[in-house]
C-alpha cells in the first residue's frame, strides 16, 4: 500500500461553486437523517472535479457539511487513489497499475515510458499539462497492463500504444477509451469463445409461457 500524504503547499481556503454545492446537497439528501456521512466519497469527488485535486481546506468544508470529524474525511481521501492530494496535469493524469498481473504483463515498461516523456512520477511536467503515478490494483487484471487516464480506463497497453495515447492528448484530442487491441470487454484476445450463437440469449428460442393463476387479458 502506498503512503499518501497531503501536499505541503495548500490554498488558504476552499468553497464549493454554486453548482457543486447544489450537487452536494443533492447527494446528501439521498441518505436518511443521521446517515449523511455516507455521502463523503461523492462530495470529495465533487471537490476534485471542481479543483482538479483535493486541497486540505476542502476536507474541513466537507466535514462541516456532513457533520463528521475532519480526521474521518482525511482517512477516506488518503485511502482511495482516485483522489489526488496535490495538483496534477491539467490535460491528462496517468495512473498506471503496478500490482502483479499488470507488472507481469509489462507495466514497468509503461512507467519507464512516462518517466521519459513526462518526468518523475507524482510530479507535473514542465508545462504543467501532464503527470503520472503508480497505483494499486484497479480491477482490470484480465486486460493487463492498464492505466487510468483522467476518468477512463485504457487497457491491453504496450509502450507504443501508450505513447500514441499521450501524443493524442498532447494534440488536444481525447482518444477512445478501452482496449488498445480492440478486445471486447474481458473476452478472449481472439474474440468470445462462449455464447457465440445469438439464439442462446436473444430470446428467439423462448417458448410461450403463462404465469400460473394470472388473469386472462381483457
């Protein structure tokens, strides 16, 4: 498990924008009275979408809104690598999985490429547009190696395909998410090996069925 700490340099204050605050109250209202703390992840995500990262003053604002101790909010934001604790690249932030399935499939080469192209991990590039970090498993082991870029997953990567993605972002474009080799979800590399006959699941083989004791149609 990586050690995650708040950035040394912090803004003096934080405030939700009117739109973000309205959304925060919308999330809080989803939970019954006394359970509003369950909205903490959603509110932290609103902070990150507004600021690009989660500054320390925002933890206190979230804690006040939810009536919980600041330390509890800190526990959440430092546990989940989806939350950025310091400013990241304004165009793209790469999160490369480094756990065994991805490591065995070449994630180390992906990280070496990003270090060459962007610079050291957990630091922004000289122009402030790009950054990267190594993270724990993100649940896409079948399509290893993979990386999350901003909010999307990019899978079955090689150094060449990752470089192509980086070049797309540099050109101001957002490349399609998903498998770099066109894999269908988590199917076999050559295509699905089961349920290949549509009649098995499209309902064409279904026989008429009448529910017991159901009234006759009018």
